[in-house]
C-alpha cells in the first residue's frame, strides 16, 4: 500500500505553487499513469503527450485545484478524460476509425505461472483466463483498476465516470459470468483434487 | 448466488488478500489469511475462487524505468519553467495607468527588500560540498559498490551506507558534538552518549540525536530530504539553525521532534518541514492482551488502544459514535495500514492519514 498521507501533503503544496512538490508527484505517478494510458490507447506517443499535458495543466492551474482529492483516482480520471477527448478529436484523421474507448481496453490478462501448483490447476487457470479475456472491455478495465491500481469500487466509478451503482453492478456482472461458466462446473472437483494432493 | 458474489468481491477488493495470493497463498501456512481460512473452513471455497481469478488475471510486471521518469520530468519542467500558476498572471489587470506609478515605486522597494532578504536568508539548496566547509571532518567513505556498506565510527556508531551514498566524519570525535555530513541514503545506529550529541548534516537538514536509530535519505537530485525514526527520539533542524542545533538550547520554531514510526519530510528549497507517518509503521511492542492482534467481539476503543500502543501512533475517532462497534478478526502480523483497512470495513468506515495522525471516520454500528 502506498503511504496515503504524503501524496495528499504534496498535493497541498502543489496547490500553493511549490515546484519541488510538483516534481515529487510526477516521480510518484508517472509510472502508474503510463501503465494505464497504454491500456487505453495503442499509440505510445499519444499516451505520453496526454500525461505531459495533464501535469502541465496541473501546474498552471495549481491554485484552483480542489483540496481533498485522493490523488491517484483524480489523476487516473483526468488522464482518461484527456485520452477520450483527443481520440475523439483525431478520429477523422485515421483511415480506420478506432473503436471508442468504451469498447476497447487493451489488456490481455495472462496466467501467473510461478504460482501454479499442479497440471490440473493449470488447465483450470487457462480456462478461467480465457473467460476473463472474453469479458467486455469496461468490465476488464474495472478489474484492472481494482487489482493493479488498488482502487475501491467508489474510486473506479470516479475514474470511469460512471455512477457508484453502475460500477458495482459491472463488477458484479463480471463475477457472475465467471462463476456461471467456470466455477459451477469445476470448483467441487478442484477442491477434491487439492485435498487429495495434500494427503 | 448474491451473497456469495458479495463475499467473492470482498476478498478480491482486499489489498491484503491480493498480496497474500501473489505471495503464494496457502504455501505460507503462518500468514494471517492462511490461518483465518483454516479457522473459517466455510469461506474456503469462495476464497479459492477469488485466488484463482487473481492468478488468471495476471499482468506482467510493467514498471517504468526511473531514467524514463526523470526524462519525463525534465520535459514537463522545460514547458513550465518560469511559468507561475495562473492567478499570478491575473495581475495584468492591475496595469492601469494610475497603478503604474505605484508599481514603479513598489519595484524599487521590492529590489531593496530582495537584497536584504538575500543577505540574511540564502535559499539556494544546500549541497554536500558546501557542508564540508562547516564541519571538521577529514575522512570520507563512499559506497561505490552495488550493495549496502557498513561504516563503523570512532564512538561505536554504525552507519549502513546504500550504494552511492557518502559519509564524511572525523577520525575521532573531540568537539562538543559528534558531527558528520551525509549525501545519499543511510541507516544510522548511534551509540548513546548524552553528553555529546550526534548531528547529521544532509542537504540542508540537520538531524540531532543522543543515541538511537534512524534512516536519512538525502540524494542530491531530490528536492526533498527525509528522516525516518526507528527507535528513540530525534530532533530535526533546518541548516539555518545550525548554531542552535550545535548548542543544547532546545527546539526552535523551525525544528521538529520525531518519534518512532514517524518521518519528517524536508523541502530543500524553502527549508520547510512536515511530519508524517512512515509508509509502513513497524511493530514497536507486541500487545500483552489480544496477542497476535486476535480480537473477539472486542470493543473498538480497545482495538484502537492496542494499535496505538503497539505502533506508537495516534488514532483519532469519535468515541461516542463508535460506542457500539466491536471487532472479531485475526489481524496477525499484517502491516498497520492493512489492519486499519480490515477494521474500517468491519465498522463501515474509512481512515485517512493526516500528518502524523490517523483519523477514522464511521457513522457507527447498530447492534
């Protein structure tokens, strides 16, 4: 877990126009923002520009920033808004129009190979992984924000610009889908196998 | 299916659960989550489903190289350099003829003031080289290896230098104070001597102790210097207060007293410092009651009191509102902030770290 107090303190100092705090915030958030941007657009230059514009905007508007923001969801939400806007704007320039952000999320989940305990488990995981990658883009994005940006459902709603209830429903639907197609058939069997292996 | 799905989401939403899975899950039988699941077998199938989802939703490590981040920062600064935040630009409105003559007078005045201020208050960040002139130190050790390096000083103090860190110190401590100069990241374990205080000068921040252990990070490229206290008490001063730090005249307005699990962040440019909790407060003292932080229908005030003593932190909450709240959970050796996350989920609240305090907010519990 990141240290919650420091980011907010730095934010406070950024609001008073203090440059070292601004630099420190960039140092802390450049990585997470690059990670998110690359999943929203395949265009690395566009991603880098959006992050750069975001920080320049923060600096020139430092004194009008709101006070009690949790820094991470605020930055991720601003980045997402910027990318949606610029992809919209550039749409006519491209030979093949890109899908809307809401229908593409460029994450293919893989399998954590190092923690696989058995052949059977590997087969199960392969199947589950396949199902995860078949989830609609927005559901995969919500799971990514939960698992890899450590956001709460409330913060996921803020970043994806939807209501809290829609965010919760979306995650709920993803879990129902995974369960229906996978767990109900396999889990009892799996537990028996794990149990037998332990003996 | 609904209740189970909720429980599945509870597991998946818990950062400590995700860490437990990524660190091997049941392969660590002593982990709090492993023990909790053994005690709550009814939860095992749902927890196993949550674990499988996490393993199948893996992303390869995609950290950005530090050099890339530094290059990015330079590019942004190239754009913002010299630019002030916008409200200052709004002053253009003042440039009406009537104001211009006043402005002329003020410019003269400002130049005069600026000259005075510059004389009395050098704001240029202090560097390692500049500090060497202030301290009678004739020996220097620099860690040019890629591993931490232990340096033993004449008084028995040990200093663990991280790669690239350097330390300047006298062969023996004959002056009133024991004074050393640091650049980089180092952990100090200072031999106790109440008659000869130990001072570390680093990038404009002075740390003064009698005998204790703490870590200082003072990299030349960083805009901040930090000191984290592990044991004992430490006083931190700005470089401008060097004389005060050298005498035993106590604390000044621009100094701070730091206790274990706290850190001071010192901003080099304006010599401002602020107090915070460290990122991961360490366990200072195991609780005598509620061993292993195992609580069974324990009133929430007692839970917080246990954490306060064990981690030396200050937890602020509304005792009246939380009167009916109690906790049943094995918190084990999870980090402090993970324990707080679990507690807050149980009492339907949230916590925030404000400076060096932890503030818990909740609407209270019903019976």
